C-alpha cells in the first residue's frame, strides 16, 4: 500500500513537471533573446549617483531633457510630480536600421515607449519600458500592427534558423539597443553638464 502511494506521488510529480516544462522553456527562450528583461518585460534602465545635486535640480533637468530630446518624433510629458521627483513621458519616434551588408536594404520602423525618470537627492534612475514596434514585416506581424517588444524577442527565437530573417532581426535589435543606449548617455551628459558629478 505504501509502495503504491509512493509510485502515485512520483507519477504525479512527473506529470506536473511535464506540464510545467513548456512554460519554463518559453521563459528561457524569451530571456535568451539578448534583450534586457525585468519581470517578464523588456526594460532598459540606468541608475547613477550624482554628487552635489538635489532632487529638485535633477527633476528640472529631467523635464527639460524629455521635452528637448524627441523633437524629431512625438513626445508627451505625461506625468510630472515635483514632490516625488517623478517625470514620465510617452514617446513615438522613427528608428533607422542599417547594415554593413551591401545586400541589406536600409529602412525605418516606428517605436513607441514610455520614459520614466525618478529623481532623488544625489541619485536618479531612468527607465524605458512598454516598448512596442510598428511598420515592419516579421513573419505574421504586419505593418499595421503594433507589436510589443517581448513578442519580437520571441520571434527572434522562432526565426533563428532562417538566415535572412535572423540577420534582419539582429539588425533591428542592434538599432533598438543603440537608440536606448544613446538616450541614456544623453541624459547622463545633460545631468553632468548641469553641475552634477556622476559616479
């Protein structure tokens, strides 16, 4: 009787693991795309200590930076809270994709996202999240559909054995990475120029 119960429990565990395996594999596949994931979402972020700057000064810089940095696209300063040191903006802009491959035709796609800057005394955090792309053709994705970047990360894994699509996806990812790294660097320089010392 005890042996039968033990076998039943073991079989139950095996069935549970078999059911769970696809979800574990999906999570690993998405995370393996190379995009920075946080709690299942793609998030680009940076934190820095700024010697000699008060929260209000960093907050003022963040407001001006959001207003100044997206003149070629569309940006709306959605939330401002001076007491909390919080500035959030909605951004829609065009991102260009190029390649060293002469057979690769340059193109652009639309990307939308939110930017949030948390300001504190001598410290700030900048985040880019809720990122989606549009005006591209990726398998079942069409130019009329706005695609969350998490879905694109999954598509990168699905097409990894298709050389042409793999190259196109890699170039898009490089363009997305470059844009957010450029924005983070731009904000760091703006804070530093305004009188802070970054660490």
